[in-house]
């Protein structure tokens, strides 16, 4: 480009500059009509049911003193704790409760390995490296010298799993009735998990078979929207500044930016692939469905009353809704291709179960497609 006019007498020579423009990428779909995936049907075994019943019993069981053995995972330790950094006291607790979590994280702040095997009255010393983001910051990156004294030890007093226990839980006459309700709940959860796994597997095959050169600005825009959403969530829900959050997690903004790159690229590619499938399948968007979706958006409780009419007539909001529906219908079509005879996989089940499976699958597909949409408005879209 050349600019030689309108600059007055200050610039006597022509000004040249270059610009790099990106166009909407072309997606080369693989043979997505050849995709075949069998939906999983994972049974719920008796052990899973018993684990839930045991967990229910543990949750409501009272604590009782332990006097005949050392501390073990699952116990509650009541301890005295002292912590110093370079001779300065940073922790001084006369009576602190600490649960020896059997599934606790494998990090330096998990005290379970340090308390395990201790007897009441015993004292132990340990060192605890403090992370760079530790607060107060004058102790960050230093080593704390710790000492714990086990004052008391308690364990859960597990009740018998019998009819009386079932009656204490709710409207159950027998343990078998409670057991059956637990099984039904687990089967319902497993049905959802299987549907989500099926959707993810089909989508992944379509992504693996497709090729597209994604313009870097599309990925960068998605990264920035993701980080803006995270920042807003941290500040509004956790009531802390984003700078404090970064210090607590021990990461820089640049590190978060790079961590978000992979998921952002996957979302952008998924959107492009579904858009291409919708075009290849000549999917048409029913206007009544678009209008109904717009009315749902306008009726959301977070939308101010004065904005409802504008939402119904806003071209940018309509475009956003159309893109959302297009993704849903494209993914639904892709699932039909991947499993063309859904009832053949469930010949031993009744029609009610088949109908339930289809409803669950439809919800899973819609959730997967909607998750590809950034929570932030499209550039230029009015604030709601």
C-alpha cells in the first residue's frame, strides 16, 4: 500500500507499508462417511453398588477414639503443629484436625505420609518446601521446619449395612430396596458417561481424518477469550485479583497462555470441521427452531428486561444462535453416520430403554457441541 496524500508538508516522500491478511480456512474432510463407532454399554457390577453403600455409611458414621494402633489412612488426627522459617514462627496450632485422606494428592503439602504410623503422644519433625507463590510472599521459595505431636486419633465407627441402616437413609424398608435404588442411579450415570464417550470418540475420528491450516489469529482470539473468561470467573466467584491467583498457582500469564493453546486449537478445529460437515450434508436450519432458541436466550434470568426485545432482533445474536444450531445438527448427523443402526446394538433391551438411550445421547451431543462455543460474545456483538 502507498500513502502519499493528506500528510501535509511534513512528509515529502511516499509511505509504504505491508499487511498480512488471513482468509477463512478451507477444511479438507476425510471420508467421514466411513466412520463407524459402536456405542459403549458399560454394565454396573455389584462391587460398584457396594462401594456406594459403604461410602454412604462412612459419610454419616460418627467418629470414635483409636487407642490400640498407629495412625492410618482414613483416620482423623488431632495434633499440635509448629512451623518455622529461618527461626520465625509461621504456624503455631495447639489443636488442629487433619484427615489422613486415602486419596490425597501426591505433593509436599499432603501431611498424610508424615502422620501415617504415628502413635498418640508421638512427635515427629519434617521439612516442607514452600512454593514460589506461597503467601505471605516473604516465605515463598523457602523451607519450613515443621513439628507435629499427635494428641488424639479417631476413626469412623462404621454401622452395619442392614435394613435398619437403609431405613435411616430414607424411605426404604429393606437394604435390598436401597441397593436397587443405588444401582438405578449408577446405571443412569453410566448411561450418560457412555453417551459422552461415544460422542467424543466419533468427533475425534472426524478430527483425525480432517486437515485444515488454522490461521494463527483464530487460535489467539480463542486463547484470549478463554483467559478473559477465566479472569472474570476468578474475580467474581473467588473474590480475588487475577494477579493473586497467578501467584497462588505459581504460574505466569505467559504460561497460562501456552497451556490454553492446545485446547484452543482443538476447539477452533472442531468448529471448522462441524461447519464443513454441515455444508457437505447441506444441513438447513429450521427458522422456527432458530426463533425458539432466540426466545430462550431472551428469557434467561440474567438478561435485563430492556434488552430482551433487542436480543430478538439483533443480527449478531441470531448469527450466534445459528452457528450453535448448525454445530448441533452437524454433530447429530455425524453420530447417525457413525452408528447407522442404533437399535441393532440393543436387541436385548426394551423400547423404553432405547428411547432413554436416544434422549441421553441427544443431550450429550448438544452439550458437546455447545461446549465448543466461547462464553464471550463474538467480536462486535452487543453486550447483553
